[in-house]
């Protein structure tokens, strides 16, 4: 099949998503939309460094151009105060952007330019309106902190806000951030308008400008509750410990807590978001069936601007024996764009099963609808629901009987709601502990072994074409073949697209001979990470996407994403990230959607539906309860089965059942004492037996695995395979003999049947991928049109070079060209620290500064700067850790005028256990 990807339409759809995801919290004094005939003064250095995404695997997308907010405004015809812009530009050149050191090392904020009052006064004399941009990034390895420059404003930012407010008639504050930051100090400065513009990817400025100029009326809604103080969040007391995260708040996360117990602590409620227009929602009909309630409404635009509205339905369930949140989101739909006085009829379906609570008490372990009245509140935020309808259940109704799974082993107290004459309050109770024998559950569910036949000449394509069964194919695989297929190879495996995260499936020559293709995984939720420097499309972040509340729009965006994946021979995008925003300081919240599992699950499903239309998929992650970055590899999340089922697993369940998820990634840490990569309860009992998942499950990269009661360790395949976590990501050489697996097969700790089961999970997925099409000679082709020259992906193959202790590569003929890259890849035989020396010359003046940044696996690992050398070779060096066998190297040239001669790699210190522990955090 020949496909066409129109890059302009891709950009337009992404900008449309950005515009719909922007949340306007305040708009007084007719500050917005902007009058495009008047000059606007823009403050804040982030106007020059728009944060397209957070950091780490969720943000490392190579792009040639990011359209920032000022760019978008200028393109939209807004007159910018050029003199003020030049002041910022000159200061920025003298105070370079700090990229930090290594993986996860970029600071969460950048130094802000101190503002002289005279500069503000002069700017105010030229314009009535000021736009102040506050920026924050976030990402893997470290959480945000309750300090200046992270969750709080810096003194320089606060000073900027106060001076701008003093001199300007209208002040608009834009928050270019991945997640929530403190609003108290901002609101004390009384801005006229306040908007979360989030992180909108490479075209974020275009979408933002569309809202600011009134081309699009804002329609984004908050995916999180904004409280007055960080201490108001119910998880705050239990967040940040390096060893244990005790989920004492239980199911009362976000608005479930605030609407039930702490309404007075809310600054902006969940689901809130202003528009330039107003809407009226009228309830026209309600139909109750056995399985669902069908609510019909008419939404009318009653204002003067065109716009969209989100109709939200919340359920108030009877408190019953279990105790419940006051309100729970159970349905939402977004209107089409309505002209003034135009009406839109909508039918919203509430599935009764979505209203069930999980009873983990006294061995009941079931989903249940307790008897009583279920009241549906209909409106446009959790606090603005003026319409009501209901249905009633006369007797308790068990929706699904489950097995106890993932329950805690350590005693702790949790919150439970109780009702009284004075309303709903809470008490602390002991969370029910696990009573099951995990090993017995595994043994009772062992698959039957398929008798080994040896090579019968059956290829995987024969299974695809219906000539043989999958069982007949798998019967040919030896123990060694089975041990290979459960190990992904990477990062940057030469078997797949250069610079991607891993190869899986056909990771040995023997498997390839059987016709098993090597599938390709690439990070991540914000677009494809291609460490060799290949350009890709950078998407809006997860929080912005959730704020759209628009399934159809997100599905359309990810159809474009899927087509781009085919063009790059990528089968699995490692995303969406769909953990819950348990606490505002989680450094990875930008990748994730919301504090609410229903919204999270349905937005993830929209992404998956878009990808599946194109024949590719996303890997939902991190399964589950990855809600803190601090010490994430060794953090034990202690949480009740009820909280897991209703909050932290629910979004994944929706993605499996509604989004038809095909691949899942487990977490780094442990849940209730057992690392998720080796949890039979998680990967088999819940995921497969209860939810009916048919795809394959992978670990996170270089994850730890353990048996209960034993220390975790990397590359521990036996407990992983037994748990039916099918693939270990990643290994440096997936085709080598593994002694642990051999020994486990001999002593019966692991059965051949379990390996066969895992292999069938992997093969059952890969047989329906584009990778399979490629190996069968039926590859789809993609023509990309309207892509700018600087954004083109290179068709040149990346060359791999093997390194022993020393390696020198000739770079003669390579000249630095501003904004360009030179890429190649290394096969590292000895992991460790390497001295990297680049020899280069320049005929420029002695005062010239010509920097070259060395990127290893996509991370800026060192910058070397030459002055003019009078044409003579000069060697500069830095030390870089190489802990992956396949390492993409990219040299980025920030200036012209450097002639490269060579680059040399010399092993300084081979990796020891401490270094490998460091590698786990990378």
C-alpha cells in the first residue's frame, strides 16, 4: 500500500490539538483575545526557548524547528515590541541556556533576565498589553521540588511579574509547563488573564497564538485539581520518601478527595476551563436500561464567539458499606465548534459497570454496585453541574468476581469514607492484606508444553497465511531460541531503525531463519526518539492532550503519528504514558494525562485507536503506579488492592478493553514488595485472565526483577518469564547463551511451556505488524509531502563501528555547518567510561568560539569549544560513560568554521557494579 503523509496537515492537526488543550483560568479586563492592530510586549526568557516537552525518553525528539509563542504570534500578524525582544535576545546570548549534564540533568527552570524598571516603563509606553511567559520543564530521574525555580516562582520571576503589573494596563500570564505549578504568588500579582498553555510540541506556538488572537476560543479543561497549597493534596504527606510510597489516601486522589472532604481547599476545580463565549446545557431526555443510562442534552452557544464546550457527567454513588468519593467522572463528550446561538444535540452514554466499586474486604474481591440511588450531575466541571438525573438499584449487584491479586503484604492504614447525619467524613482503617500463595497461583495456571519437533521448515509467514498453526511453528523452537525471543536487543540495535530503543522478536540469526522479523520500538509519548539525529515530529505532551477532552481530535492526530512511524519502520511507540497524577511534584507528570483514571484511559484509547487505524501501536506504560521519579528503580509502592483496581489499574483496564492495547510496559519499581516485572498477579492474573489481554508485555529498559523476598537484579529473566512479562528490555546481545535460563529449565524453576507461552504472545503480536509485512515483501510505502528541507529525515544508513579499548575514526572532510549534525554508531565491547578526543582546526580568528556538542544515545554528554587555531589541528577531550552496547553518537555543530580531523575513543575505566547501578538510572 502506498500512503501519503502531508506534513502541513500534520502540523495543522497538532496546532489544533494545542489550541484545544490550552486551559484559560482567568480572563478579565478584556485582556484576551488580543487586538492584533496593537503592539504587545512579551516578557520572560522562555519566549526564546519554548518548552516543547519535558526531558528524558518522553521528550527527546529531534526537530529542526520549534515554533515558539513569539513565533506563533508573529505568524498570526501580532505586532511584537521588537526593542524589548532584542533586549531579551542579547541577554540570552550572554547567558546561554543551561542544558545540564547528562541524562535527566537539565534544570527544571532557566535563569530569568533581571528586569530594570526603566525597561518595563518604556515597553509600557509602546503597548497596553504585556504577555509574561513562565516556563518549567520536568522529566525522568528527579521530581519537582517545593522550592523556587521548581514548583514555586523564583524571586526574579516574581519581581518581573510585579513590575509588569505595575506599569501595564493588561497583563496576560502564560504557563509553558509540563504540570501544575504554584499559582498563589502569580494571582497575588493580579494578572488579567492566566492560561496553562502546557508543552505543545514543535508547533506549540502556533496553537497558542490561535487562542491568544481569538482565531480559536479556548476549550481546554483542567485534567487536575488545582489546590491553594501543595500540602492540600491528600498524597503530600506520603510523597517523596526514597524507599516507600505509602498510599494512605487510598482511592481519594485529586478531586475525589477535594469534593468529598476538602471543598474549601480548591482554587480551580477539576474539569474547569473558561472560553471567550458562554454555553447553556439543557437536559432533554434520560433513558435507563439494564446496562447503561443514556443522557440527551442540547448545548447552545449563548455568547458572541464561536467555540466548543465539554459536557461532563459525574456520578454520586450511595456511600453504602464501602464508602465512596462524592463525585466520580463517568462520561464526557465535546461539542463540535458552535457559532453564536448555534445548538448541538448530544447523546452521552454512561455504562453502569463504570460506576462499580471494588470490594477488597473479607475475601470478597469483586466489583460491586451497592444498592441505592446513583445520581448523575451534568455540567462543564466537577463544581458546575446544575443538571441532575438518576437511576436506582434495589439490591447489591456483583458486576465481576475477581481473585485477590496485588494486595499488600505490609500492614498500613488507609482512608475510608463514612456517612453520618452530619454528612460524609473519613476514618482510618487497616488495608486488607494478601492471603494468597502467589507460587500456587502460578503452578495452578501452568500452560501445557508443546512437544519439540525441531525445524520442520515452517516459517512464520506460513502461520500468517493459515497453512500452519502458531503451536506448530513454536514447536520448532529450541530452548535457546525461546530464551532469545524473550530478550529485546538495544538500545540502537542494528537490526532495526537506527537510534531507536530496541529490536524484539527476530533478535537472533536462528529466529530470522524461521522468518521472524525484528520489530522496532521507539520512545515515546511525545513522538519518536531517534538518537542518531533523524528528525521526527514532536507532539503535544500528555497533560495537554488530556485537557482537550476530545477523543476524535486526538485519534486524528495519532493517525498522522502512525503514518510517520511506518515511514521510519517503527512498529511500537513507547507511549502513551498513563500513570495517574497522584501528586503535582511527580517529575514525569507531563507525559501522563490526568489525576482521573477514566479520562486517562479514554484519552489513551483515542491515541491507540488512531495508531491502530494505520497498523501500528503504542505501548501503554508504566504498568502500574509509577507516580514518583525519586529512586524509582527501588521504590516500593504500598497500596491497597482497592486503590489499585479503582485508580492506578483502571486507566490501563480501559486502554485494554476500549483501546484494544496490544503492548504494555511494566515499571521499574515494586508494588507491595514485588517488582512489577516479575509479578504474576499483575501480568497474568489481572492483565490476561481478568481483562483478556492478548498482546505482549515488556519490561522497562534495564529493569530490576525479583522473586518475593529476594533482592532485585537486572537481566533476571526467570521470574520475568514465569510472570508472563514476555520480553526483557534490553540486552546487549539477545542471541547469546543465558546460563540463568538454562539452569532454571534444568531444575524446573522455569518450564519450557512458560517460554513457549511467552513466545506465542510475542509472535502473535508481531505477525500482524508492518515488520511482518516487510519480511514478506509486502511493505507499505510512505511519501512525505510538504516537509521543509531542514526537517527531512536522512535516508543515509547509520554506520556502526566496533570499539575494543581504543578506536579512532577519521573525520577529515567533515566541516561544521551551523545547526547540522554528523552521526554514526558504536558497538561497545566493554562498557565503561571513555575519554573522547576530537581533533579539529579552524582558520577563524583566535576570538572565535566554535562549539561541538557530543550526544550519546540522544543525551548531550559534553561540549567542546574551539577558538581559531590558525589552521593547525587542536585536540580537545571529555569523559563520557558508555553503558549500552549499541550507542548512537551525534556531533552537533552550533557554528560554522571548524574542520574536523578525527574522533578517538579510549577506555578509561571499565564498568563495575556501581557503574551498572548508575546505568540503571540512565
